[in-house]
C-alpha cells in the first residue's frame, strides 16, 4: 500500500460559523484532507491553546503545537496548510519550504507585498516545494461555463471584464476576481496595471491596512482590459451567490464585454430568488 502523505495545518481558527457561513478556513483545510484517502492530517499549530484543542478534538489529532516551527521540525510534513492572517503568510511559507515540505497550500492573499511574494517563490524554488495559493472560486460552475463559452467563441472576442466588490477590499476579496480574469482569459499574462487607491480612513482588516476604495485597470496580453472597483462606494453591487445573501455578502457583479453590438455575458447577476449564477447574454 502506498504511504499516505502527512499533512499539518498552521492556524486552526475558532471554528464555528463565520461571516461566510462556513467554518474557519483551517477547518475547511482539515475537512479536505480528511476526505482524501491519500493524505493523513497528523498535527496542527495555533497560538491559542483552546483553538488548538478544539481542532484536535474535531479531527482526532494526537498532537498540537503552539509554535509552528517546532511542529515543522518534529512532524516533517509532506503537506503544509497556511491558514493564518496575511501578514504571517510569507514567513510561514518560507519556513515550510525550508523544512522540506513537498506541497504548501497557502490561503489568499499570497502576501502583502511583491517583495514578500518573491521571497516565498525563491524559497520554494530552492527546496523544490510546490506552492498553491487558494483561489478556488475559479472552479465554481458559473465561471467554468463562462470560460467554456469564451473558448467556444459564443460571445466573440472579449474586450473588457468588469467587476465591483461592495464593502470589501482587494486583498480580502479582490484577489479572487483578479484570478478569475486570468482563468477566463486562458491564463494570459498581465502586462501592466494602473490604479487609484483611497485609504484616508486607515482601515485595517486581518492585521493589515486595506483601502477604502480602489479603481484599477489590468491590461492582459492580447489587449483585453479588466476593470475592478472595490469599497463601500461601489454602486449597484448585488448579493453574491457564492455564499448567499446577507449584509456581509453584497459582493460583486462581473461582466464580460465583446466586440460588436455591446452585448455582455453576466457571470454574476442578481440572485434575489436563489439558484445558480446566470450565464447568458442580456
């Protein structure tokens, strides 16, 4: 029988119901590992002893740690999940790579700066570790259908993609939309970015500064432009069917515009009556 991969989680979280009506991110990683016959979740680390204890009880772990570096040294895991707040991502990914982990599953956003991201990539390149940043929304059915329609030429050549995220910021939510741009466009490179940011209120989320409002343009190879607007001032942003309705989830609308008659494909539309995301011309 093939030996199972040993996995650990850094950042257990509190568990229970969160803003997204799901368990803490660390619990989602743990459940994913538990569903695989090829992986064994062997340990977890959290600064909060109660959080670590609750996590161990949920997943039947014999060992938890208050120091993630000690866990990496003693457990020598094959797979490491990094489920902490973004300011800690870089140092933890680098430590996991240096420990000999073969795969590192890091929550988004990847890091708080390009310098941190470069150091993470360099560390993984040196050790041979595979680094995955968790932009899982590209696998939702509505985006897969939109990608298929684009690839089949159903809406012609895409010129622009527009998205607005009400009451959220680029790092906390916008990275999902940027990843969707690349997914829909067949992983085209982004050639340049221009943006204006309003951060006068010095708002902080998840341990770091976030903007109050952003308007950004991403230019992709082939001449396609992606426009992203974030913040409290985004107009007409409907509920996002990713997680249903509620004051925390008035997230976004996303449209693809094609050459010709100005028709568009609404990838995310109003979902007042529930159901799947729409995918069709309007």
